């Protein structure tokens, strides 16, 4: 295990493989830096099957579109989830 510097807390988050920030693919900035690990290649067919079951039929969109989860915060207040959803639609996220 790696040593932690005195006075610093060791990270409790997983070191998940991801595409480095600023990576370009086919002339476009890669927006699905973390989900691409699950949707590229054939290592995680279960993740790809879940996306197919959710209605994403294009393998190209499945591999390249960023996946964003949006949840409603409150039923009585105006929902920022609606604005977040509109933003996801604008950037063609899943």
C-alpha cells in the first residue's frame, strides 16, 4: 500500500479507471470520461445490455454519449431537475 503523508487523510473513494480530462476522440472532446470504461469494448456487457434495455439502440450513441442521472429534489418547489434535464438534452447526454 502507498504511504500517506503525515496530516493527510487517505482517500476513501475508489480509484476508478477513466479517460484523462481533455482527451479528444474523432475531433471531439470526450464527455463520458468515466462511463466510457463501462461502455467501450467488450469488458462489461452487462452495462451495455442495461443501456440497450433502457432504449438506446445505437451502439455509437451508447459508446460516445455521456450518461447523466437527474433526480427531482422537491415536489413543492420548482424543480431544478427540469432545468438539468433540459441541459442534458441540449448536450445530447443519455
